[in-house]
C-alpha cells in the first residue's frame, strides 16, 4: 500500500512538473498565428438608430502582438469602407464606436462588417468572417411647435428622435385664414365721388377685401326762391342738394298775373250818396275793378280764403256778402306745420328730412343703439353702432380673439395620443397630439439573467406605457465581470490539466 502511495505521489509530482514545463514551452501567439476565426469573440453591440459598437475580444494574448487593427463596414458585401488603427494594442478587448470614427449610420438599415488585424510576427493581414447587423429605427419623440400659424403664414412643428435628436418628421399647419371680419367705411361716398369700404379681419386687423361705394348722386334737393315772382314780373328759384349744398338746377318762375281779386269796400253808401267798392289783387293789392252800390245791409254769403297759410306764415280768410259779393269782414288763420318726409341718412353721422310743402330741410345727429358682438376663441369682438332713426351704422371697439380655453390633456382610447377640448361655451374645438413621452425608467422587477420591465409616462396627460426591458439587475451587472474573469482562469487551467498542449492526439476529458 505504501508503495502505491509513493508511486501515486511520484506520478503527481511528475504531472505537476510537466505542467510547469508546459506553460514555459507553450508557443506564443506571435510565433503561432491563429486563423481568423480563432482570434477570439467579436460582434456588434449597443446598436442604435445612428451608431453601433464593434467589439473584438482577443484570445491567448494575441492583442500583445498586433501591429495594426481595424474594420470594414458598409451597406453591401461588395462595398465596404475600411477604417484602420496603427500602433500598439494593449487592451484585450477593443471597441470601435461608429460615431466616434465619423461614421453616421442610417436607421433601419442592414450593415455588413468584418474585423481585420496585422501581426508583428509575419506582417500578414487576417480578417474575421463577414457579419451583419441592422440599425434600430428612430425613436419618436413628442411634437415640438416651432412657430404658430397666423392668418397668412403656416405654422411648423417638428418631431425629433429621442436618441440621436435628428428631425424625423415635420408637420406644417395650414394658415388659419382671415375671418369674415366686418365692413368698415374707409372713405364715405359723396354726391359726386365714390367712397370705399373695407372688410377688416378681427384677428390680425388686416384689410381682407375692399369694394367701392357708388357715388350717392344728388338728392331731389330743395327748390329755393332767389327772386320772388310778382303779378307782372317773372322770378327765379334754384334747387340745392340737401347733402352737399351744391346748386343742382335753376328755373324761371313765370309772372303770377293778377288773381281774381277780392272785393273790398272803399267807402260805405249813405242816404245822401252811393258807396264804392273795388276788386283788389290779393298779391299786389292793385285795383282791378271798381263799382258803386246803394245803401244796404251786408248779408253773409260764404267764407273765402284771402291769403293761404304757409309753414312759416299766417293766412287770412274773409266773409263775402251774398248781396254785393264784397268781403266785409276778415279773420287771421294760424300757420301750418311742416309736412316732413321720412328721415334719410347722410352717411356722415347725421340724418335729414324735407318738408313736402315748403322744401325746408331739418338735419339732426344720429341716435345710436349699440350692439356688442363678444369675441370668440377664433374671432375678435366689436361694437356695432346703429342709428335707430335712419339705420346708418359703423363698427369700432375691436377686441382680440380670446383663444381656446383648453382643458387638461386626456389619454385617447387607443393610447397612442392624447386630446384636449375647449371648455368655452359654444366652442367645440378639439386638439389631438402625440404623447410627450419621458425617458424610459427601469422598474425593480428585473432578476438575475432575467428581463424585467421599463416604464415611461406622459407628463401632459399622465398616461403610462410599460414594456419588456432587455436588462438584468445590478447584481448581474456587478458579478458579470467577475464571472468572466474566473471563467477565463478556469479555461486556462483546463487547458493545462488536459495535457492537450503535450499530447494533441490524447483526450483525457472528452467532454471539455
């Protein structure tokens, strides 16, 4: 038994000696060039919409003997761009970040790549097998308004990728266009010249449309006597426009001629002699005819108008004797009231009316009734002043549109957007917009080597979105480098203990 133990100890000692010698006589990577596929592990990591990282982890200390190392990359297998790095390479793992090398990748695009290296021992270039990866699509952010639309200019909103900040979409908001506005008189029309009125937008106060106001033309005017006609001489009268006071027309008034006259007693009859009466023209008082009469008592026959009453003058009537036809008694009558027409507007804040009898004109200031049109969300307000007598109107006191009284954002039923409504009475406007998502926040449900979840929320409406997160907990992140380090040591010990370096044809542990 002692002999067996000694023999076992001897064999173990020889084995350890051989192991120590094996580590000393193992050829270096510079002397034994491994084929490209045995260089180590490599691949594409941290792939985003604009960049990616190529990682190469060398095995067996090859990184100590590199003279040059780099990579090829392109969108097709036949068109690859070469990127090289010359110098000493000490890290066992080399990272190539595309963005740091000035290579900007396009989103949702397949890229082909391979890594090459040059050894100092032989100067030959070795390449890895061609691989590929696909970049991620842009991550849509929230819409950001750059400029608001006006009546005439469009508004603009952009959406940026939350990863690369590149503008991925643009939305143009059509100009709102001028509102109907109200017609304002810019230049009132006169009797002989045209006026102008304009439609003014209540939002931007711009003149949207203009149109001419036809010249009013002179009105019928009022005939005014400039020279009174008499019984034997002609007169003259002119027509004056009541709006502008301009002379419109003139005409000659023929002589009136004597009227039939009125019989008046020149002197009464007495028992001694007859009386005398004469016919006098009522206008000029000229004696047209005279005759005598005997003494008698006047008997009332009828009443006759001697001087007609006017709008501004009193008249006269007389009693006519049925026997002799003379006016033996007179009486004064009151003046008449004006017989005015309807009021008509002068388009200058006044209105007038004309007497149909004497053509006198009365002009008064307009008496306005105010109507306030309240502003709405999209249209401004104003006050309309309308004369209650003639209907003339004008507009002033413009106020700006109120703008929408938006409610809080509410998540839509499909969850892809949120909406808000105007709470002002009478307005039914609704606005729909994409969620303004925050950054993803990882939840605490991740376990070692198991995916957890991540959540993001919209600060505007409070909506949340939760999805699977390809990550591990902090425990794995801490212990992963340790596990890798220990695994490399175990791999090397297995290599030494298996005696593969000494007996290539002998496999002691076929499962390793």
